[in-house]
């Protein structure tokens, strides 16, 4: 039996720079793993099954699909019982489902001793979703293409992070459609490169705070209430997580983040304190 943490991610920078012929969008993004995680347990079995209490049908569950894909792609005969203990808010732009799927691929590679290298795992991961390859690698990565082309970046400065969950989940395809409308299909869009460059050279939390950017904050559905609550609780800066609906706030350290998260939870806002997670 194997137990793994499946870490959530935030995007410190997320810009969309083009609409592709396959319907996906070209993105430029700086992704960061955070210590908020689901817990995945894998146990060898004759068939593939999944146990979790988060109400997703197996065929729609990325973790289940990852296990199926592993056995199909490798030709390994066998199966697995996957147990998922969910902590990461769903439809929150935190890649929770992608993190679970990546943990299943990494874990099956260990459980069955298949010795697959990262490239093979990331190719499998890309078939499951745009964020899954990042979740295989973790840490701090620049991502291009659909989000699956990765290049390692310098680890984020140590800080505290509070993630607050939106009351409604956001649909990623709908959020992208809304951006297409706002930016006329991204025919002549100028990417926000100055902020990305500043983030890549950031030497302090202040530098990071000054340059956070997420194009999805331009959509109509973006509700500033959560960001305002985080600011009121002492966040240095805030940003929408991925395509939404969660929002994260940066704090000087984990102690400050814990205090703020407690305060927010007491006010009835679902908040999670965490920190940047390295590789
Ligand atoms: O890759 P993933 O399955 O997570 O994407 C979900 C949906 O989000 C896609 O079907 C597409 O509509 C949209 N998407 C996109 N461009 C990306 C990533 C996702 O348009 N780079």
C-alpha cells in the first residue's frame, strides 16, 4: 500500500495569449505548488476502483481515469483501489482533480515498480488535462502551451498563504469563453510580460505582491468579496486561483496565515492556511 500527498497549486501569474485551432488557449503562467493537499492511498487489486466521498462519478474522476490510463499505457496487468481523502476545494482553480490524478500516476509507478521516467509520466498526464503534467513535477514551474510545457523556475520565497473557497465553483471552459468575448478571440492581444519578468526576479514578498497577475480577474463573474475579506484579515496581496473560484492571499509567514485563516473560518468563510511547497 502507498500513501501520497496530492498538492494543490496556485498561479502567481496567468495570462492567456492566444486561441488555438484545437479550441484550447495558449497560456503563459507561473505555477506554484502549495502545502494544501488531498491524501491518496493506493492498494493493489485485480480491478480499478475508486473510493471517495466527493460525489464525482468514476468515469468523470481524473484520479480513476489516471489509473485506467496507467494500465492501458504500460500493459501492466493488475489493478488498484484508489482512496481519496479530499481537502482541496473543488472547482476552485486549485487543480485538485489534476493533483489527485498525478499522485495516482506517480504512486502506481512506485507500487508496480514500472520505473517510468518523468517524461513518460508527463506525456500520460497531458492526456488527462492541461494541469496534470505540472502536478507530476510540482514546485515552481513556468508553463506554456495549454499549460503542459514546463520549465523549472526558482522556488517562491517563503511566506504564508491563505486560500478561501468561493461559494460556487467556476467552470473552466465557461471562463475561457468569457475571456474570448472580452478579448475578441485574442487576435491582437499584448501579453503582460513586464509583471512575469518582475516575478521571476522577485527578491521579496513585496516584489511578488506587486506583480501578481491573473487575466481571469477580468471576467464578469469575478467577485472581489473574497479578496476584500483576505485583505481585511491582513493579506499583503490577493489573486484569483487559476480560472476561479478560490482566491489566495499572501502573508509574511505561516503563523500570520494561520491566524487569518482562523479568523475567516470563525466568520463563516472557508479558509485554508498553507505555504509554498517545494519539489
Ligand atoms: O485541459 P483541461 O481538460 O483541464 O481543460 C478543460 C477545458 O478548459 C478545456 O476543455 C478548454 O475548454 C479549457 N482550456 C483552454 N485552454 C487551456 C486549458 C483549458 O481553453 N490552456
